[in-house]
């Protein structure tokens, strides 16, 4: 699955609820999921880590959708002008 397809899927599945929740709450959820990912990296199994990576990606896509930013466009920076 391409990043844009995943971002579109998150919009289809959760877009209305995500916009109702709003950006501040979405940021809070994203941060919580990052914490869960950090814990799974330290103590979890590869299956746990894959699950948490998926959650982080989903919340990141939600945030990008609410900001009306394409993750493909955001990632392009690393192609054209890597830090």
C-alpha cells in the first residue's frame, strides 16, 4: 500500500470522527501512541512493535488529513532536499 492510499483509507474510515475530535486531541493521541511504540521497542515483541507502528502511522495520517497535508508531499523533502 502506498502512503497516499493509506492516508485516503484513514480519511474514509475515520475522517469525520477525526475532524470532530480536532487537532489538539489528535496530537494527544499521536503522542500516546508514540509512547506505546517506545515501550514496545524496549520490551515488546516484533508483533507488538508492528502493531504500534501501525497505530502511530494511522494517527499521523489523521493529523495530516486534518491539516490538509499530503504525507507523500511531506516525505518528498527527503527525496529533493534531505536534511
